[in-house]
C-alpha cells in the first residue's frame, strides 16, 4: 500500500496540522508494516 503525505501547515514545529498529520502517518505505519510513504512539503510564498 502507498500513501502520499502532503504537508501544508505553517512552517515550524508549532503547526498543529503538521503534528496531527505526522501522528496519523505514524499510526498508519504501525498497522501496515509494508506501507510506503512519500512525503511532500508545500511551502507558502509571501508576496
């Protein structure tokens, strides 16, 4: 099974959405030993 983890929270470790998605991916990995995770980080550009 494959999972695409798109990380689009605010920069830094204080982002709740980044923490939540990381916890979800960790939980999925525990239940699925063969899980292949590809992570992409979306960076916001300020004009």
